[in-house]
């Protein structure tokens, strides 16, 4: 029981000492702003109020004149813009070119181009598959296999379409 009493008395004494220290601690309102901070004779804590200087508020002076735009001299060949006029008549737009006919030759060129790009993609994916296989990345190998399968089916469809279009392009009259 004695140890318990000692601990309780020690805790109560510590609490009283802390309360007295807070109550007697000099507050900022009590110290005058003109008085220099008191330096402690012995080692002790230093507060931020003792170290930091008072902050000065920056003063902005208004500009005597509003800022001006930068003027760049025109280069040879520059056309100055026309001044805007209230209720100006609508401007004439350039005529729109007629769409070129999508002939069998035109479609054949586009189909062959897409097939070439898809063939490059298949080659790239085959290399990526080999690389993933050498790393042992089974999930990536499965992903690339699925992509390759789709690309090869689409490539076969494009090649068949190109054969049909090549036949139609041969029977088509030449453009003037």
C-alpha cells in the first residue's frame, strides 16, 4: 500500500507544479511590445516569441499608370487586321470542295494500307509474346495471344476484301 500512496502523492505533486507553472507563466499580453525579451541566465527553454522578429506587412503602392500592351512592329508581308464594324455584312466562306468519289481503287488503297498497318502490329505482338514467354509472364502471354488471334482474323478478312476490291478495280473505268 505504501508504494501506491507514494505514486499518488508524486502524481498529485507533479500536477500541482504544472498548474502553478502555467498560472505564473508570463503571458504575451502582460509583456510590453517595446520591451526587449528577457534572456535567461541559466539553460532553459527559449520560446518563439523571444527569437522571432515581428513581421512587417508589405505595403503595395498603386501604379501611377495602368500597364500598357507590348507593341511589336509588323513584319514584311503581315496584313493588319480589319477594324471591327457594328452590323458588318456576313463574310463569304471559301467554297467547299466536292468529296472525291470512293471508287473501288480508292477503297482498295485504304484497305491495303490498313492491312499493312495491322500486319506490322501482328509482327510486333509476336515479338512481345516471345519476350513475355522468355520472362515467364504467363498472363501477358495469354493477353498477347488473344490480341494476336483477333488481329489475324481481321487481317484475313482485310486480305479477302482486298482481293474482291482488286477485281472490282480492274473492271472500273479509269478516272479522267
